[in-house]
């Protein structure tokens, strides 16, 4: 059954009261079960698992994956199976509520793998787990309080699309209509993909196999499926049968130019799309195959160390942190800022909320189910003040600058929410650079100021925008907004409880005071590209505005590369905008290809290429199984691959940390 919706003419001409009354009479589902105990438990459990996979994928790629559609399909399949065993099936609104909780939990990982990690690297000290969890929780709740005053205009009045939220609403309507068998097919495909990816990751998990074969079975030697696809070639190279490939006299493995069986990244590439994956591939090749060997050959990039035999040792992390990072950051920041400020309608729409742009004639006919506005008006100053106090006491941000950050947070949240409403993209990464530069200029000798004000802006803007995205399918399907707000808060608790302990278990299991935190956390497996970018911007701000900052970091060749990258980023992004997104190269993704390990970039490109080819082959064959599997079920398959590989990958990392 088609979802009821207003016409464009009605959206333009009706008052808010008329729209709310129409929704109440035609869409609202009354007292249908929504935020039930089982919906809360299901969303809490799914959110905990999905936040773990987001933490794993985010630490490797810098990308935070949407989990809404995945949670919808998983919850539907789980309760459909239970219904066949005699349990009562989940209502469409219970499923939507579970999705909202799971989504809120999944996005809680963003600050952990970006600004907070960068803070620890800069300060050379860890954040106590309870401080990280509480600060993240308080900012997320502030996001909920900031979002609800916007909800009445963005969703009720202007009927903004919120593309990902609308997609969840359509999928839910499809699953609970006569086409439910389609939903079961997608759910089965997701489970099969997760099982296959999990099994392959299990037999290739070095730590898991070592424990099973050597510790438990008592074997002298263990075997695991090689992670690197070129392992056989280098085995032959050790025998002297084939030469070791070199660039500028350096073993290409030191440049991380070694393809790997990285299933989570293959799934991520399938969701990313061919344009972004190809651009990442371009950035990787230009950096590690052309520029870096050139810089090594002329002595601009020095080795990390030289062995007794005279072999120069470089390594990807050393190369990126000491040279490549800077041009990679510049092309990303310039492209992101051009993209943001090239959409004046986003700013216009955002500031309508401040100036009272919504038509609010008449009485509030939804007062009995909406979250009361007074909760936001009272809660924002209180929770905001608590966040400022935490930033001051725990991270050294001055009370004055922290207090100034609160109104900036609200303005940036309006911009982020407007962008999400129009495009489905929340530009939190781009927006974080604004407070980093502003507060970095105000307090250049204290990097935590620019880092933690950036974290405040990102977390509030992200949660507010994601909440509005979650409310969109609820509005389409007739859910109670008040219960969705409560559900989002439950998801925040789930995400904080799941992701914070896992962060320390995965990345800092054996940390002792005095250890080099960045060296301990960054590896071939986890490159933390978001944190690298945050730290790079912080170092850049300190270098520019500090009296005796880190200007020595910027050598002549680095400055030249930054200028060229900035110009290229500007030209490419303007070209993309002028061609209405038809320009095939993304400068933002080019920069990401510099900081993400090459093996991950290659795997993402392989995943994107596979689904690009299958889409081209089966696009016109709408009745074929190939169309159903590779096009209609594209997202569930990718989500399953990511979940299966990531969960086993997390297990392997924990086994290495605690059992070996």
C-alpha cells in the first residue's frame, strides 16, 4: 500500500496546523505497539553489535556506515522466524523503533575514532574510559535536545526528504506489506553473506588459529589462510626464485603495496560506490607509487631507521605521518569546505529555524504525542553547561571558550541537519574544521581546545541530524515522536556501553603510562584516518597561529605539496559542482586514499568494481535472479559481509590482546 503523503502544492500552501491535522487523521497509527520492551531490547542488542562493527570499520577507513536498513532487515527476519515458532510478530512501528535505537548506538563511535583519538595522540595520554563514555553520552543527549525544536519545521512543515530515512520507511512498508517474501530473501542473503565472510575471516585469523591449533590442540605449528594475497610470491622471493619488487630502492611492502583478503573493506567498497572507490585508488597510486618514491629518491622523506646491513626502513605510517599526511589533509579540507559553502540553500534553510521561518499558525494539534518544547529549552542550557564543565575539567578547555562553543554548536547543527534533510549527507567532518580553526586561533598553544570543541560540534550535530533521519520513517509510518526520542536515548546508552570498553580492549589493551599511544594504536590493520586528519588539522592550526608551534613540521616540499593539493581540490570540487556531480573524481576520496592503508583501498575498489559490473550486467534484466541478488539485495549483502568479517576481526584482535 502506498505511504500517504502530501502533494507539493499542499506542502507549499498549507499551514503547519493543517499539515499536522492531516497527518493525525491519515497517517498516525494511534496506540499501535511501538516502544515496547522487546523493541527496546532488540534495538539495544542490534545497536551494540552494529556499533562494534562501525568502530572496527571506522578505525580502518574513517567512514561511519549507516546501520538503519541493516537493523530493519535483521529485526524483521528475527521476529518473522520467531512468529513461525509461535511468538507474536513485531509490528511495523516496533521495528521502526528498534531501527532508531540501533542507529543511535551505531553512530556513537564517531568521536572515538576521530577527535578523541587525536586528543590522546597530541597529549600523549589516554582519556579515562569513564570520562570518554560520559562526555560522549552528554553530547549525544544534547544532540537530541537540539534536534526536536527543528523537527516540527524540517519534517512536519516542510516535509524535507531525508533520503536515507525515507528509504528506511519505504523498506519497512514493503516488508510489512504483501511483498514480505522480498524482505525474507534479503534477510537470508544478509545472513549467508555474513556467514561466508565470517568463516573466511575465521580461518585467516592468525591469533584465533594460533590459539586453537597450538594452545588447545597442542600442535607445534599452526596454519591460517594468508591475509596478504601475494604471500605465495614473497615465499618464492625468499627462495630466490623471483625478485622482490622495489620502488626507489625500497621494498614495496614497506609502502604497504600488498593486496589483502580484506572482506570488511570489500563490503564497505560495495556500499561506497565506484566513484569514491576509484578516487581513493587514484589518491593511493599517486601517493605511494609516484610521489613517495620520488620524495625518497631526492631525500625529502628520510627513513625511520637504517639496519646494520644498511637497509633503509620506512613503513607506511612513518611516510604518511612525516610527509604525505599534509597534502592529503589539504585536498580533503578544501574539497569539503567548498562543497559545504557551495550550497547556500543549506544555510538559508538552517537559519529559517532561527528566524522563525516555519508557518506556525493555529494550535498545536500534536501536543499530546510530540516531545514538549520546554524540555529542549530547559535541557539545552543545563546539558550544555555540563558539557562545558566536562571539557574544562577533563580536557583543559577554558570555560569562556567552551561557553562560546555552545551557540556555535547550535548553528553548525542547523547547517548539518539542513544538509542531511536535503541530501542525506551529514557533513560533520567538514564542519568540525570550523571550530578547530576558530578556537585554535583563539588558543593556539593549547591543542585540546580546538580538538574538543570540534568533538562537541561533531557529536551534537551528528546526533541531532541522525535523530531527524530516524524520525522521518516514523513520521511516514505514523509513529509517536515522543517515543522515538526516548528510543534514541536508549540507543545512545547502548552505543556508549558497547563501544567505549571495546575501544580500549581493541586499541589500548596493554597500554602503560609513558607508551607512545599513536604508535601503539596505528597499525597496518587500524590506520585511524579520521584521527590522523583531526591531528593534522590541529598541528596545522598550531603551526599557523602559534608563536613557537610546530612550524618545523612543514618543510619546503610539504608546503609545495599542500599548495598544489589545495588548488587541485578546489578545481576538482568546483568542476564536480558545475557538472552537477557528473565529474567522475572525488577530491575528498583522493585525500582519503592517501591516509587509508593501500591494502584497504585496493579491497574497497575491488568491492565497488564488483557491484558496479553486476549493476551494469543486470540493470535491464529486472526479472532475473541476478537483478534480485546483486541490485535489489546489494545493500544487505554488503552489510552482511561487513558484519561477518568485522565481528570475527574484532574477535581476532581481542584474542591477540588477551590470550597470546
